[in-house]
C-alpha cells in the first residue's frame, strides 16, 4: 500500500483535484488502505467504485487503464475496429463527462475513432447507437442507481450488448498487462478532432431510437392520434431520460404528462432522494405528491441511466401502489403476446432469469411460447438474443425481477424507456375498460394462479464477511436439504457445478447448460423455489423466494413459511445483521 501511495504522490503530472483529495486523505489510514491496496477490478461488464485518488478508486487514471485494455482487445479481436470506432455515452454523475472524454483520448492515442455524445444520454440509447452505427464497441459511463460517491464504466460489444464472459476474461487479461495506470498514453481533444478521431453525436440520433419504440405500440397510426385520458407523472430521478420519455409519450398521443420538475434537473448528488433507485418506494415520494395533486393514474420512475423502470398505480383506496419488477414484467409480456400473430408463437422466445417469477413462464406457455432461463444479469439475456440471429428463434420479451425489461432487440440491454411507454399504453387501454393495471394483474393471477416473490439480503463486509458468505454458499451446496418448512424439495440446481440433482435420487443428475456461477437453487413442490447467490457488486449474500398458490392467501402463506425457514437457516451464523 505504501509503495503505491508513494508512486502516486511522486507523480509530477497528477491531476490537481486528485492531488488535493490525496492530501486530504493523509490522516485517514482506513481510506488510504482501501484506495491504495489493490486495483479497481474489472468485473464481467466493467468497473465501478468510489470516486477519488488511488488505483482502487474511480478516477481518470483507472478509467484510462481499463480503456487501454479495451483498445488492445479491439486490435486483436474485432474487424475494422479503427474505422468503425467506439460509441461513448455518459450519465449525470460526478466526473461522468470527463471520464467519457478521457476514454476518447486513450482510444484516439491507439488510432481508434470515437463517437462521443454531446450531452448526457441513457444506457439504452448507447446500446441502440452501437448497433445503429455498426460500431466496434460501446462505453457507458454510469454507476446506475448507486449512491452519489460512485461512478463506473460499462463496456458493450459490437452487438450492443454487455460483453460476454469470454470477452470479459480476455479484456481483464489485457487490462492486467497495463502495469502503470499513470503512464497510459492519451491524445488531446484538439488533436483528436484535427485527425478526425473524435466525432460528436447529437440528440438527433434519438429519432431512430424513438421510431423503434413507436413500432412496439399495438396501436394503429390513427389510434396514436386519438386523445388519451391517462394522467401520467414521470420522474427521471435526476437522470438522463427526460426528453426521450416525454417525446416517446408524445409520439403515442399522451397529452396529460406531468414531470417532477425538482427531479428533472440532472444532479450528481441526487439531493431529493436517499438513493435514485426506482425499486424503492422512497424514490417515488415526490412523484406521489405530484400524482395526488394532478390525480394521476400512473407514476413512472427511471433510474439515472434509465435502464430500469419503476411503476406505481392508483389502487382502490386512492393510494399509489408500487408494482414489483415481476408484476410489471408479467403485464408487459402478456400484452406483447396477446397482440402477436399466433403463427409466430412456435419460434417465439421469452427470456427470464432464474430468480424471476414463474408467472412469466405460465403466461408464455398459455400462448404456446417457449421460455428460456438465464443466470441473473441482463447480459445473459442479451447473449441469448444474439444467439437467435443464427438459430432462427425470435425474441419477443426479456425481463428480470430487479426492474429490468426489454421489448425490442434493437437494444441489447434492459430498457426503462421502452417499458415506460408500453406500460402507459397498457394502462390507457385498461382505463378505457374501467380498469387499472392492478385489475389486469389480478386477471392474470386468476387465469394462471397466484405467484408471490421476495428477495432478502445480508451484508457481510470485509474479509471475514466474505468468508461467511463462502461458508453459507458451501453449506447449501454440499448438504442436500429435503424440506423447506412443509414443502418437499424436488431438485437442487448447483450452477457452479452445472448440475441439477434429484433430491430423492441423488444419482439422477442432469447437466445445466449455463455459464458457471456461484448460485444454488432448490426447486420445491407446488411450483415453489428458493435461491441463494452472492451479490456481484456488493458485500452481500442474497436469497430469493418464489411461492405459488391456487389462491392469493395460499401463495402468501407459503411465501411467509419460506421466509421464516430460510431466515432460521441463515441466521444460525452469529452477529449477522439482516437487511431486507
């Protein structure tokens, strides 16, 4: 740690702002230890961390190092990479614009052209633009819905999807070859423009993106012009999607759209919310306040880079009820399949993650559509869509429980903007019939059975915490649990070993054809399940529940029983603090 700290302190050309922050840290041994012990790791899709000086922080030098690795990857593995270039977008966070320009400077120094957005833009537009321009790769500077002190960088391949595990492994190897992040070569912005290595992208590229979304609508051109009665409140949570959501709703003929003005201002400190996460009801506080003032039917919230969407709907009591990711996904899926030509059903594919509700599978099956399961993370859903280009299968919908949805393969990552517009279309149709999205959801439950899900987590920080997480995972992996409360276990799916084991006949083992990951899932009787996995971005272990019942009360009772059972199993470890 001391050697790394001294290296940074002795670097004569160190950025002045970082030098001042480094001086301010001198007396904080814990911060210094964290910032200078080790390097910010490039995960399966990019880097993310706290802002500040040091090789284990997000700063211009750690960004340069990661981008240098990307440049070397493109030289070795992507055809015509230099002319096709790399698309770079950035969100409203601290240092995002600067990091984007630094990425362009490194790529330019390696002879690679960049297409850099002039202003903040959402992740879905970045993915779309990579495909639209036929670029060699994409970079998105964002930390999604993390706290203000974080930033990050996600890397996209030429398909417009987050890089695959194989691509990530190779990129990590090349990044590791960059020994000194302070010495990565760059070119000045003026020189990049002089040499035609830096192209500016303007808002007009969003027209093509909005046209793709418009085609998702099930309304005719005349119906789009019809007056709409739905009253909408939207908040971008200080992020990037205000214009795109407003223009997209206008395209579909929605007139009664009210923006939460306090949160329409891009703000890297997210002052009006504790965290800019649409999964949390607290993030809807100002939207609910405005909704009550204008008598809104539906509230929409996208996270800062607009790849996630939260929706709240007015219930029978006049309050606003937040839909879960599983619930909104089910509504979007059913609407998509209901309006699809049935001749396409046999080759149509719905994709969901292994911890997403089984209601989606039931809905898809009712239309004769096959469901494909992937590991947690939208990159796996995108990877399947990419495979369909050679298999003849057709992607119709993909989603995950953590508020990520995709309706059009013109984007290869979750897209909160697509989902927002079609959710409003469904809500308008329901309103014309005297219903709400909650009523439509109840109809799905009545038709397919009641599905209830939940996720809980345990934060265990530091080396000792990681040891406990590993111990818990091994316990569930090595032992065979035959009952969870009064529900019998049928199968144990071990995704690290790639095995599906019959609990009652352990010799009966099937192969799981998915990437290896530290996840254990138990399939229980009565269409119930539980799943454990460590978080990929935080020092947490997460456990997921899925319960089914023929009635709502039966499903809720089974969910409560599973929660009680798992908590008792997990909380046997002493001094653990649970957080829901």
